[in-house]
C-alpha cells in the first residue's frame, strides 16, 4: 500500500464531498458534472499562454471557467425559455467540446489526453513532488490539503449564511444577506476544488465524490452539521475501500473509488432503516396492517348489539362484508388477537377493554 496515494485520495474525497453537500441541498448536483468537465477549457487556454503544465495560472483559468459555467447556466435559465437541466446540458457540452477540439488539434504533443481527463492519474501522483517546509511530498497532496483547509475555513466563517441560503433563498435576501455573492463564492470554491482534484483523480471521480457521499448521508441525518460530518466519513470510507479493492483487483484507483461510491449509495438506498427502499416498503406494509385492524375494530363497534350482529360479527363470514379475501381477514384477526384488541364471545367477535380504548383513541371517528 502506498500511503501517499491513499492520503491524496482521502483528502480529495473530503474536499469534494464537503462542497458537494451544498450542491445537493440546493439541487445543483448536475452543475458538478458540468464544472468538472468545463474547467478543462480553462486549463487548455491557460496552458496555451504560459506553456507550463505546473503553472498556477492553469488553476486560476480553470476556476474562472467554472464560475463562467455557472454564470452562463443561470443566464440561460433567466430567459425562462430553457429549464435548468437543458441549460446545463447546453453550456456543458459547448465548453467541453471546445476544449476537446483544442487538445486534439493544437496540443497533440502535450501530456493532456481525454483518458487522463476522465480518470486522472492517481496511481502516479507520487512522481510529481514538491518540497515545502522541509517536507518532500506529492504536489497533489499539498494542493488538496490547502483546498480542504480553504473549504473548512470558508464554511466555518460563513456557516450561518450558507446554511440560510441553502434552505431559504428568499428569507436570506429579506434578512439582508446577499444570496448572489454567497452563491458565487460557493461556486468558486466548487470550481477550485474540482480543478485541484482534476489532475489527480479525473472528472468522473470528482463528480462521484461531490454527489455520492452527500446523497448517502441524507438518508440518515436531518441537521446540516451532522450531514457534513457523516458525508466526510462516508467519503473517507469510499476512498479507502476503493483504494484497497483497486490493489486487490489491479484496476484503476479512481474508477474503483467511483464504483464503491455508487455501490455504497445503492446499498443505503435499499437498506437504510427509515428512508431506504425496504424501510419504506416495511413502513407501508405496517401502515396497511394498522389500517386493516382499525377497520375491523370499527366494524365490530358499529355492529355490536345490532340485529344483524350474528351475521356481521361472525369471523367465518366477516370477509364477505369487508370485501376482503378470507386469507387476509384471518391474518388480520390473528394480529388483532395477539394485540388483545378483540376476543370471541360465543361465536361472535367483540372488542376487549384494550380494543375499546384503542377505538376511542381514533379521534377521526369522533
């Protein structure tokens, strides 16, 4: 195991997922896909001027392109003729296609290929090194550490403002905040984070890590602070697990981490106790059972003492009056017996004292 590669993967996961929380909460997830691709245009244009792949101007150019992407998307949306998804699709494909054309025609001899753009070169980050404060570490490790600290610092300083704008854009404006400024500050950080992670992990993993962990965390939490903490925990788990599996299976690290991120989301989507698919199905099933038992109690209460009680309260014929199958009625009667809501008086159904109390608690009947 190469600890430097793992540290780059973990820092990248924490940085991208941290800003991804607010993209998901503001329903701007698809902007991640657009930004992570269109920043390539900024890298290409900056390189054409400076001619150096390690120049900081590449990061500046890519960040500005990310902000430009957000501006163009919102500009198209404000026309009220194009919806958000269509606006993202138009801007994303236009800017990314320009960058691909420039690479394929003007920069053929430069180490900047489409496969690298999509999957990154995480396996080789330890060869691109820099020395700072006496430490000789991969450049990507330094860069992602700085970006992570910037994201944490920005979030700490503007936590209340960002939280308010994420949940109630109109209220933020009414209270004197500037939603536009905060929005573009956050989009700048999203762009910077995507650019910083771009060279190491590629566009696919940037998208996966910005969206996957926050979506997964929201199945378990309701508060923003807990969501942020759980998101970063899930991101760390996905990156470490993906790295270990990639070594075992001898496949690309970025691709495996993205796959683990997707797998984790689907597992949570299915098995999460309350919000998961099985959890919701179980809750729906319990609600149907509860409604069925309540229906039986109401029927017994309404027909107790009637002249038709011998027919209406006979457990052998009750399914006909409720228009249920005999199998369903027997299953619901069994549950009602176990909960001590009903009993048999002779051959007829009757409410127990507990059943009467439960019936009285059904306020909608009164």
